[in-house]
């Protein structure tokens, strides 16, 4: 009995062990596959599922067709599994030649581990590749002034979306231009039984977007730069405390929908609240547009969706054109790939975002990170929103990176944890700052 | 939750230790080999990892001695995670045990409708924890869930967004899933109680309730210990259910040890401290299992039955 019971115990505990150990069996960068005439094809993993998968696949197919000597072999992996899978494959030395990612802190941890190649010189030699893309898109690809990734795909700023019908019902004429205005219209919605803001609070990064904008509008990007720079007690900045206090004021004023802490963003319930009229506004990534379009019935077609940039905060130091979000997606080259695979990858990079691929992204409601994409947007049925996103992105004085991507994974986890508690009113702004000061530079 | 075989006490025999026992010991080898490879070796792997600092990505490990342990033991999150673990353990034991015994008594009687019901009771056990968690998450959604659709005010609570309610929900879902299993164990135990004892009690004029407390419960002692061991030790490994239901939230209200371990290892990329938490988890589990064995092992005179 004792031994058998021990077995069952350790089976549970070994789940932990197993998780840690299972990376060894991940699918490797199989070099045996590939297409015609290339025995050393470059591996490329990307996220599966619409709308991105067919576009990514299409880009690879066109490349493989045009380059018989340089083949790319793809594996599509689900979003949730991708990060863990990539991590274990890197740990085991079995990663694909081309690594798809979000840039920022995640990329930095690969750089620190010597897993990805420095592409600075390559971009120096291929200025044309670099110059046709948005400048801001290189921010998250750059670590210590060196470029480690090729920006690709679309730009996704965080914007305010609103339900025009809910605004009419509550008698609010126009979206708020300032923070004071925003606070003043909250009771009008609540009186009508409409929540002012939808929020998928269980996912935590959704709450984080509020702080990103409030910090930036009140204190400018300098506040977070001090944190990234490892300055002692940087979170004690009065602007930071003010932003955290304003957040809790918003929670206290019933700014967010009831039960927001149990809503996840992954289920798209937060968008559903908006298009079903249970909430009037939402702060979310521009990709929400595609979700609402796909799931919201005629909501967009009937012209009920409105959008605006995050309002200014009176007396704030930050430029109100600043925005946050994903400046692009990123492709890096695995340092242990063969020379041939690396060459294939670089060739592939130059072929990215051709007209067909740009068109594909535009059809999904995305704005490709190409300088001259604007001309193509006008023909789209979603031109109004796409132009809005293009303007927000290209006119932004600064394009901030998601905090949890910019910080190291362990500080990011502490941050998200404290953000959840802040929104639950379990910590005061000062406690939040103290908890975060403790992990600066870690 | 892991399922261990019921308690089987070796008979306090002396004479039966005959010649045959040596020749059958090879039968244990296949299980022992598998257990060593998949149970013991990874365990030592985790122990070794807990003395290193590794981010899960970098090709090299660096030996950092007791650093990971110091980080984990000085983190205020650890006592909280242990508290949450034990809270869920205690409350789910309290919720499950009386109900399982009563249900076990109910379905132990040889009546056809009860047999049909027993089969129905068993259904929750057939579902995977992740599926159960997703279903409950949807049912409890404050805006699109059961309460909102039926318009029942009481059900329209912020079930998973309030710290106290969220713990309650976890315990409820755990109980909902595991009560059928434990009822089955009790049913088996009850059916083994000799009918003659009840007949004797009836002649002595004992009523149903008296019979339950004076015969059924004492006779079930080892069954209770078996079932409790499974519950207590199993509750240490609750991960999937909590992860899907609340992801340890709101805040850290349901962040049990197993969740804490995953978050530390795979979200924060701190494999060293995560391994230290895993070792703590193993030690707590072992300690509890031994403790429960002790509780049941002392006097064998009270029960004529062994296990279920």
C-alpha cells in the first residue's frame, strides 16, 4: 500500500516533472522534409487558425514556388500551445529555423540565451527591406540597439471602440475627449443599466491596457522608461501613483461591467458585451474589429460601431497621440540553424508583405506595416476603420510596447498579478508601487 | 486527481509466510521498473533542478545552490498558496465525505431504482476536468450564464470574480465531480458489512439511525480512511480545474500550490523556484499520506472490514 500510494502521489507531482521534461520530445526542425531539390529546408512555425493562418501559408507557398533551391517547411500551432512549445524546443536545441514571435521581452530572453541571430548588419545591407516598413515596428525588434527580428504582418494599436446605439440610449452625444469627460458620462450609462466599459478582467493584460494609456497620458513614456532602465523605486513616480489612483476611481465609479474579473478575453465575451449593448465602450486591440465583424452579426454593417483614440488626461504631460499595442509581429532566425537554412530565411524575409499578402491582411481588417499601404485601404469595405488604425499608428508620436512583452517574463507575471489585485481593490496604489519596485531590474 | 488502490492491510499473519513468497517477487519488477523511470527519476530531476537557475530556454544550466529555495521560501506567495491548498483540501473533504457516505448508504441497498440512480450519479466522473471547468465557467458567467438567461437574481453573482465565492465554486465543482466516486467506494464498504450485525441490532431494538451510527460508521472506518486519503492527496494535484476555471484568480484567491508551480515555471520562466515548489508539493503529499496511514493503523479491533 505504502509504495502504491506513493506512486499515485508522485504521479501527480510528476506531472510537474513531466511538464518540465517533456520538451525533449517536441517536433524538431526536421531537415529531411522539404520540397523539390532542397534537402535542408528551413523550418517555420506559426500560429494556426483564421484569419492569419491562410495568409501566412500563402506567403510561404508563393516563396516555395519561386525558390526551388530554398524551401520552407511550415508547422501551424495553436496560439495557447505555441509559447510553451517554442520554449521547450529552444531549451532542447530543436527549434525551427524561423521563429515567429511578438518581439520585446520574449525576444530579449532568446537573445540573452544566444538563441537568435543579430540581423543589424543584414538590415544595413538591405536598406530597402527596412525602409518600406513602419519605423515604429522596429521598436520591439531592437534589443540594446541591435535588431534581432524582421517585423512582419500587421500593426495593432489599442483603441477605444463604442456602441453608437448605447450612446443614443444614454443620451451621450459624442465619445469623451478627456478623462474628466469620460468620468462624467459614467452615471448616464449606469442609469440605463448599460455598463460604461466592457472588460475581460480575468485575462489581466486587458486591465493592463488601461494602465498603459493612463501612465502615458499623465506622465509620458518617461515613467515606464525609468522602470525598464532599472531606476530604483521608479514606480513611486507621482504620475504612476496618480494613474493607479484614477484606475481605482474608475472601478469605484462602476466604470466596468459587473463581474469583469470572471470574464476572459479568449472567449471574446468582452466584445460580445459591446455588440449586444450590455456595455457601451471597450478599450481593446484593433484586432477586436475582426472578431466583432465575424461574430457580431450586422453590428458593423449597420454602422453601430464607433471608435476613437484614448482620451487625453487634463494636465497630463504625455502626448495624446501616443499609442500602445503591437507594432508588428516578428520573425527571428534560430542561431543553431544551418547556413543554408539561414540564407533561406533571409530570402524569405525579403519576399514578405508582397501585394497579395498585404491584400490578405487588409481583408481581415488589419493594416499591414508597410509605409505605402494606405493607398490599398480605400478599396476595402472596412476602409473607415482601417484608415483610423493607419492614422493612429502612423501619426502616433510614440508607439509603446505592451508592458508584459517589454518586461522580463518574471517581472511581467508579478505585474499582471498586481494589476488583477489593483482592479479588485485588494491593493492600494502605493502597495502596488511598492510590490513592483521590488522586482525592478529583475 | 489521481486514483490509488484502496487500502489493503497485510494480514498480521505469521504462518502464511511460507516458502512461496520468494518465487513471486519478480511479479513486482515490471511495475517497479516503470515506476522508477517515470516516477523516481523525474523526481530526482526536479530535485536537481531546484538547485539551479534555469529559464527553460537557455541551453546551459547554472548551479546556484540554495538560491531558488531562498527565493521560494521568502516569497509571501508561498504561505498563501499553501493556505489556499489546505483550505480547498479541508473544505472539499468536509463537503464530500458526509454526502458520499449518505449516498453510499442509499445506493448500497439492493433496490432496482437505486441501481439506476447509481449509474446516473456516476456520470460526472466520466467527464474530463477541463470539460467540466469550461462548462461551469460558462454557466456561471455573470452576463451570459445561467443566472442571466433564466433571470434568477440569486444566480447572478460574480461567482468567479469574488475571492470568497471563487473558492466556494472550486470546492463545489470538485465535490460535484468526485462525490460519485467516493459514494462508490462507500457502497462497496457498506455491502461488506455482515447482515447478521444489523439483524442482531434489530433484535436489540436499535432503530435505523442508531444502526447507522453504531454499526455502519464504525465498520466503515477503513473505507473512510481510504476515501479521505484519496481526497486529501488528490486535492494537492488540482490544477487543470482551477486553471481553466479561475486561472488562480481573482487576484491570487485560488492560487493553490500546483497553480503557483506552473505559473512560476512556465509564465515567469523560473524553473529553479518552480522545481522547489514541486518538491514541497511532493513532501506535503507524502507527509499527509503517512499521517492518514498512522491515523488508521493503530487499533484494528474496531473494524472487521479492510478497505472497500
